[in-house]
C-alpha cells in the first residue's frame, strides 16, 4: 500500500531530535503522574491536548503517546509500595507487589514491573505495525452500510464492557451522540440545539468536553474525598542484599512464558473496543495463577504475578491503536483522546489514513518504538525519584491540575466560553460517575457522533426505504446480529456470571 521511501521518511521524522524531545517529555510526565494516585495518564492527556494545538501532528501525538506509555509504568509504583494503584490497570499488580514490599523488596518488585511493562508494550507495538496495514486495506473494501453496522457492533461491545450495566452504557452512548448533534448538521449544514448562541455553530469544543468529563470531574471527586492527612513518604530498607534490589537475567528469563502469555492476552483484548487494560491485567493474573503448580503462593509476593499483570496491561497500549488507525474506532478513553488529537490537527482516523497520511503513520510507529526505549531508560534511572513522588500532597497536585485545565481550555477555545462548557461537563461527569453511568462510553460516542450520524444518513439513502436490500450486505447483517447477541449476553448472561464469580470469591 505504501512505498518504501514513505516508510523511511516517516521513521526519519520519528527519530529526529525535535520529536525525541517530545517523546522524552511525554514519558517523564507520564511516569510522574502515574506515580501519583488519582491523577493518571488519561487525565494528563486530556489536560495536554490543548497545549498540542501549536505543534505539528507527529510531535503532538508523540507527546500524548509518551504520556500514555509512561503512565502505565508509573502506575505500578504506588500499587507496589503503598497498595494504592496509581492507575486502575495497576490494581492487579498490587496483589503480589505490595506483599513483596512488606518483605523488604520494593526495588525488586518495581524493577520487575518495569521490565514486564516494557516487554508487553514492545510486543503489542510489533503486532500493531505488522497487522494494521493489511487490516486497513481490508477495511477499505467495506461499504458504507458495513461501516455503520460495525459502529453499532462496537457501541454494543463498549457499552456492555464498560460500566455497571449495559443499559447504563447504552444511555451514556446515546447522551454522547446527542451532545455531538449540537451545531451544524453534517449533511445539510442546518444548525441544531444552538439556542441562539452562534458560538455553538461548530459544535461543542472537543477539548472542553474531554477535559471536563475525564479530568475536572475526577479532580472534583478526589478533592471531595481528600483527607486532611498527607501521605507519608516511602522508606526503602538500607543495606539490602543485591538479590533484593535487582532482577537478574536468569530471573527475567524464568518468567518468559508468563510475559508472553500476558502480552498475548493484552494484545488480543486491547484490539477489542471497550475491554481495556484493567480487564487484561486481571485476566492474565487469573490465567497465571490457575496454571501454576503452586497457586497458593500468589497474593503473597510471587514475582510472576507482577510479570503477568504488567505485561498484559501495558500490551493494551499498542493494541488500542489497531481499531483506532484501521477503522477510526477508539476502544478506550486514552484512544478517544488520541482521536481528538488527530481531529484537532485536521486528520480523520480510519482506513484512508494509511493512503493520505502514510508518512505520519510510520512516523507514529517509529515514535512508539522510541517511546519504549525511552520508557525503559527513564524508568530504570528514575525509579527512586518516582518512589518519592508517591508522597506528594494531593492538595498541591489537584489545585495545579485545575489551573492547567482552565488555562489549556481558555487558550484552545479562545475565551471563557470553552471554560464554561468544561465546567458544565465536569459537573455532568461527576453526576454520571455517582450514578454509575460510564463517562468513557459518553466520550467515545461524542467523538464518533458526527461520523455515526453521517453513516446513518448514508445508509438510509442507499437503502431508500427498501430494508430487504440488506440481504445483499451479509457482512452488515452479521455485524448487526453480533451486536444484538452481545446486548443479550451483557444484559442477561454477564450479570449471572459476575454473581457466580462473586459467590466463589466470598467462599474463598
């Protein structure tokens, strides 16, 4: 699909000194915020997007990718040291990481988390680079009706896997699509829901909605639950033996099958929209524990438990880009933010991206490979520093984050109107979280709203009232049936399975 010169040009852009600086900055920021419980890379990416408007597409995307990858490494640090995951996907890492810390081996545990995270990330990036081009070529052969059916199927999966119930997920998706309808009709350019405010002609500002729902609402929630006491700094035992502070190659090689299985699980689940890295981490941990000859050792400081979870949750980072780049469908909050970064740069993700922006895509691939190397270097030499970050006062962190949100939205939207929209959606996100409605589903539906509406209009025009013509589109029929089946499964079967699992855990 692409000539070799375009690929080389893209890789040359990625490994340029300027792009390297943005990758390093993203990794450092990502590891920093990942080490602070409650911040996380998703919130930081949302805050960073407005500041990327002035950058070229590749440096802007490289910065966001660096934040995402760095956050996955940093999130394991507080999970291991104080049993408080810096990111949700690191919750499974705490199961064996924290017991190792109580045994006086915090550096050994954090280094295994670092090595496992980089291994899983590299694995998924290689899969992404290998399969994305042929998948994009296959996607180009899909018609408009098939694309619309695929979006229906994706929404059913995301709504079912994210949130308490699929009904709440569907309501959140519908609300996101409704908010995306504000502004001009994509087909006829007719204004809708602007209520006399001409500022809304272009729709709701993407940065305001994303930052309000994902960052400011979470900051409000954390501030509301913040305690007066400041978290104590971590004390690393002195005069430790070398075996307790490092991971030898022999120890790393001994967990190679665990790493491979975890990376494979994470890559497969990451390519499915809506599953996410948290599910991948817990599934990999369960597989590892069930296949072990000594399952009782897990939860008590087994280093293979860390390897299983970190290789799985980090491998989702690369796999997330498979549906994003090939189909233009984000499967997680971080992927949705990457799509918004594409859109603000005037680039539409999807199968045509490889034809129209081939140099950028391979520059992106090169940046991801470089980010893995930088992630390893920064994590290796900055581990002790990130450990101290855990004790940062929450009051300082969150007040600074709110200030950055306001400044970023003001600059990106050109006035206080965007800030007001941000605060409105922060309140909406806070209420949705309290009621159990998934904000991630809302954000994904909002970003895809225009494309979904356009695909619906095109499908109706093609069918022209003759729905029997769908028999000539068997792929679309199959996708719609899969969507109906997934809704049935998540509505009736999944609750029973969850209840049975809960009963088993309570018996244990």
